[in-house]
């Protein structure tokens, strides 16, 4: 009840780099194997989300809605992840 969506970031900047995963150079140099594995895991997750014409996005929303992860409303997450954003 503190705000309402009026526009999406895609309407402001199409295909923008919405999320960023970053580490310091020092951390990457100290943990090269972990760094590579994290990047590979992120790529695999992105490929899985996009597979079957974005067919796994609803399943991802179900997982993310769990309290031990994001804990937000599943439908709100799904709307965002499937391009069915709801305006106020």
C-alpha cells in the first residue's frame, strides 16, 4: 500500500542490463574456481529460464515465492518474469 507501478524499466530503456552480478578483482583472483562456477551457474539458470520459449519462468516464480528465497507473492513474481506486468 505504499506505491503503485506506473511504468516498467523496459519502457524506459529497452533490453537494459537489469540485474548485475559483480565481485571485486581481489575476490575473483583469490577464488578463481568459485568465480567461474558462479558465472556458469548464472548462465545455466538464464538458459533454463529462456528454454521452451520462456516455459520455465512460472516454475521459477513458484520457487522464488517460497519464504526461504524471495518470499514474495508468486503471481507478482510470475507477472514480472513472464512479461505480463500489471499496472495500477
